[in-house]
C-alpha cells in the first residue's frame, strides 16, 4: 500500500516541536523510532497529515541514572541502548530484559521505549516492568510540564492520557528500593520475532524470607496492562515460599481478562499468566535476597 501524503518536519527544539504539534491539530503525529507509526501508515490504519520527527532534538535520547534521583530514559533513547546500558543492567535488570526481548534486533535498533508505551498496545513488552517499578512519564506541552504515574497513563488499546499538545519527553523510574528484586517474563508464538502473547513484570521487597512489598503487572491479557492486586495481597507480609508463589500465580490467572486472537487463545493466556507470574516472583525473590 502507498503511504498517504503528509508534511514532514524535523524540529531541533522541544519548543518548535510543541508549536508544530499545536498548529497542525489532530492530523499531526509524532515520530520517534517509527516502528509502530510507519507500520500503521503502510497498512492504511493511520493517515496523518503531518509527521513531526523528534530525533534532531538535542538530549532527547539521553539515559541518565543517579542513585538518589533514579533513572531517566529520554523519548528517543533506543530499545537497544536501554537493553545494553550498564546502569540499567546493574540497577534495573528487568527493564533491560524487557527492552532486549522486544521484537527483533532491527526493531530494537530503531524503536524506542517511549514509543512502545505511547503506542498503548495491551501487549507492550516494556509496560509491565516499568509499572511494577512505579515509573512515571514526563509530558511537555506548549506552556507546561507534568509528571504522570504510568499506571494512570493508559486509557485503552491505542489510547493514553497524553494531551493533543503534549510530547512524552522522558520516562522516570524511582531509585531501586533496598532489598528489592524485579523480573520480566514473557511468551510469544514465534519466540524472538513476535508480539508477546502474555508478559509479566514483578517487583518484590524482601526482609529475609518475608515479602514486605510486591507489585505485579500483566500484559496482553486485558485492554491495558493489568495490576494483579489480589496476587500481591497473597504474598505481601508473608514468607515467600514456593507454595505461596504458586497460589499467587493462580490468583493472577483469575484476575486477568484475556481474549482469543491470532496469537493465543484466552484459555492458554490464563494458564500462562499463572506460569509466568510464578517465574517472575521466583526470579524477583532471588534477586532481592542476593542484593
């Protein structure tokens, strides 16, 4: 299919990008890596009148970590850069794992974490871990900036709380909690090249064998990433035994709301939620106890 005609802009500042976004109205779309936008355009699912590329804006691709301030991932930071960044590998290994497991190497060398989130696909690989870590998105508008918790960002498939004049300029992740561990688990029909049929992000805080805190998020099993609050309640304040982890996995399966589509049946997805939640909790527990 031939791409629709559109105007293309490559601003060199956020101010210019915001102005172009405001001036061109609903037909304007932002371009970071383009791995979602261009596919939709190629299939006729999206027909923008204006495309505003962000790659020429200085500093927007920065990744910065501070032990007191946490992690900041710029809007045009590539998935491959996140997957290999030394500070992320050390302090946020599940974030690196989710980026590393997204699609294939070609997509990771073009696509961005921010684009993956803004696309708002229920199966977004990078959402569950960031949600489990209490991440926030930084949105810059024509005359203001705000931070929004990521668990308030998603409205539905393809829909977010980003306002028409706003650009998601970065993702902020709090500093790791002492004695915490995290994990990302996923499964897809064709391994490394397909969208996840189920994905799970988990974070636990341990005091010896007791789970002091837990956050578990599920992807591809609801209209948005889902929090498995019931599963968290089963392990929070309890000794994190294999039996309790198994019960939490079963509870997470009960909490999800999957559909049947070309990637997996609803029944299969529910079973895999239980399996992947257990794996995520086991790995998160081991990481927390080794810190």
